[in-house]
C-alpha cells in the first residue's frame, strides 16, 4: 500500500457514508470496498424511499448517490441531505448536461467507478453549511399512501437490502 493509500485509508476510517444505488452488483462492490477501508456504510439503498428510512436522524459524513433509481430521480433526497449539510457525490452514468441544472455543482464520478478515486472523494468529505435551517430532519415522503400495498420497487429494495445484509 502506498503512502497516499495509507493516508486515504486513515482519513476515511470511521466515516458514516450513505450509499444509494439500484445496481446490486455495483452497490455491493462499493459497499464492500468502503467497509474494507473502515467506513461505516449505511445501505445500499436501492430507492429514495428506502434511503430516507435508513438515514432517519443519523449523522452522516457523506453520501454517494446514483441519480436514477428504478426510474426515479434522487433530487428530493439530495435536497434533504443538503439541508442537513451532508456532502454528496453523484456516482452516475449521466453526463453533466443531463443532471438537473440545480445540482450540477455536486461532485460527480462517472460509471464505471474507479474505487480508488471514490475513496479519495470520501476522504475529502467535510461538513457543509446546511442549505436551509431545519428544526428536525424528516425522511423523504413516500409517493404512495401509507396504507397502500408495497410497490414492486419497495419489495425489490427490501429484498436487495436483506440479501446484502445476509452477505455482510
């Protein structure tokens, strides 16, 4: 391990990072790599709704987000995280011009991901000034009524999370 890799490993160990990705293989690869370097990983969360349930009121050092999850964009979650002052990295196949103009300043890594580069970005996470004052963070509202049946996306999200948890 080079001196740079030791420095990065030391600076990411103990950080709490949310991973939001709907590609199971990539999510597993990212989460396992970060865990192997001492990161406390929350996720992977394959949907915005599931991510909001995972984070609750936890303190996050940063978040790695794919932009499109099963056809739903993550911008609603980005707003919540920015309001909390959480640094964000987009891990996406989108080019800058396809990212909503309001979010083009968010640090972006393009797929396929270079995990070493991702670790360096995580090492650079620093608390941000909250985008707007908030009294108590609330999870992103679900688009379905509370008493509606579980959607296919939520079911896949739960199954993926359970599978990842069993493998850990």
